[in-house]
């Protein structure tokens, strides 16, 4: 006998909600998933925005420090891209035109940057939005510091290589333009700059006639006359900021009795004074560079004098002499008196010392020249100390011993300049791929800290060094 099981009542089917709960759960789960995706979008947007803020800040500061140079906006673009790092899917719009300037750094100049990013969103179904737009901006205020600056620059013959002297002229002008806010005329408002070209001697210019013993007439336009370079003094006066009344300098004039400078006094046809003759140049002023430019605010005069720099062969590289005159042009005391008082709290003092080689006393050895030939009677070329050691100014008669004496002079001078009463901020640059470690160490120690020393193996890094120094001599602050 079969037992039939009756079907459940119709009401039981209505009370069975298991399918409805599953449907609700699926809907809620989908919504939660969308919220999670939206949360991930917001987190990603926050991360990208944070990275943009950091990159914008670094870019505006880098661009501001390079303001006045030819490519300051590209510097900012490069810094931004480097600090943004790996993309999280965003599309960022930044060009040179993203940077804007208002005002003049002499009184305060604003540099602004605005960057936009488009960020694709995963949760576009919630609001029918395919991407979120993010914009980040920053503004920095740049103002040149009030400073007396001496640029002590190597103008020796080795700077002819690859037209390095031409690159130096361009870079010195860039430093000037940074401090002038890019102005090419008029006057610096907050800075004064002096130019000290050096080789194996320094030319004090028109001041020279009042500094010497009167044994030569100052006549720089005459190839037979005295151009203005001087022989340094004895003892503490050699490197000291002391006036001519303490001890006179002597005119720098080559004798005509040696074959390494084959000319006859008073006979113009024997004088080949132009720098382009290199080691075969002749005359009383061989190796004497262009004159010092005392501290000035005149942008046009500085531009003219920087462009006049040339590379002068013979003599060697004596940066201690250049640095001593760098101290003197910053001084309020004779022989130059344009400098502010050493203890003036409102005016800083700075010097840039640049060289492209080691300390050296040159001696002519080339026997294939048209005018000159080596002379065994001398220990070296004529320099700002005379020949080794005809005046007893170096304390050595051999080149190697003379180099050590000059290096010691420079070390002592750097220490003094960084100390009271001078308190000069010293920046140093070694330029070239063949600079030895000993020279690098001397210049690194001479600087007012590791951040103030630059080794530039080539022309692009030399420009970077001058741009960095220009930035350091400008006050730059983020304002928003």
C-alpha cells in the first residue's frame, strides 16, 4: 500500500526566503566591492597628490635657485620628474611654461608652478566618472642676499683647451645674471661683485701705479709699457691685507736678457704680446692677465670685463696670489677700499676661487717655437714672485719645493679668510678631468664646508657649480 506525502501548503513556499537572502547578499556584496574600489581610488589619489606636492616643492626650489640662467625652467621640470617616481597610472602635464615669475629678485620675485594630473578611476560606475583631475601648485619668493662677492678665476694658458676660457666667461656671466635677476644692464641692488683674473700674477689695474715703487710707468695700452701686474711682497705682507704704505709692490716686467722671452726693450717689432701667441709670446708683460675689477654694482661694466678675460700662457698657476687679491678687493682697507666693514652685520662677504689645474711654476722647454727657446740660466718663468727664487719671495729654488710653498700659502690664507675678523664664505671649484686628489683636497679644505666645494670634470658641471653658488647666494623660501 503506497503512502502519498501531501505537498506542503502554499503558505510554506511564501515563507521560504533563502533565495531572497542570497539575492540581497549578492547586491550588498557588489556595493561593498564598489566602495572598496572607490576607497582604493581615493588612496591612490591621495598618494599621487602627496607625491605631486613633494615634487612641486623640489621643482620650484630648484628652478628658483637657477633663475637667471638660460634653462632654469627645464631644471625645474627635471627635478619634478625625478621626484615623481614611478607612475601609478596618472597623466601629469608639466612643461617649461608651467613656471611663471612676477617681480624682480633684487627686491623680491615670486616664482610659481602649477601642475595638473588626470587619474583614471576604477570606481567610475558609482558616479559615471572616468578620471579624477588633481591640481597642485606652489610659490617661492626669491631675493638676492646682500653680499660683497669676489670671483677669483683661473686665466692661465691651460684654459685654452676646448675653449674652457670661453665656458668660464659664460658661467661667470650666469652667476652675475642670477644675482641680477637676469638683468643685463643697470645696477645690482643687493650685491657688489669684484673680478680677480689670475695666472702666475695678478693685475691690479689702474690702482697699480699707486702701489708700486715708481720704477715703471703704468701704460697698459702700450705693448712696450707696463701693463699693471705686480711682484708680490715679503713675509706677512705677501698674502696680507696691508696697504702699500706697509711695503710697496714692484712692477711685473720681464727682463730682455734671457732667451725664453726673446725681445728687446723699446723695440716694438720684437714684441708679440697677444695671448694667442701662447708660449711664444714676447715682451715685458708675458703672462699678465686682464685687470682686476673692484667691487661694483654696474652690471654692464662687469659684463664687459668678464667678456674681456683671456687665457694667458707662461708663468704657471699661482692661486695663492689670486686668493690674496680676492681678500684685498673685499676689504674696506687699502689697496682697495670699496668693501664694507668686516663687522657689518648687514653685508655678507663671499669669494669664489676656481682653478683648472695644480699649482705650478712653468719653465719653458719647447725648442720648436718661432721666437723663444729654453734658457738654462733660469729655474722658472717670470711670475708674481719673480723667477725661482731671484727675489727670495718663495723660499725655494726648485719647482717641486716651490709648489709646496705655494700650497702652504693658500692653505693658510683660506683658514684666515674663513676666520674672524674676515668671516668670508669661501666657495671653491676644481675644473677638469685631470685634477689630482691632492689639489682636490686643498680646495675642499679651503671651502667653508663640503657643500661649498665643487669638482667640475667638464664644462656642463662647471656651469652647474656656478649656478649652485648663485642659488646659495640667493634667499629662497616657499610662501604657499
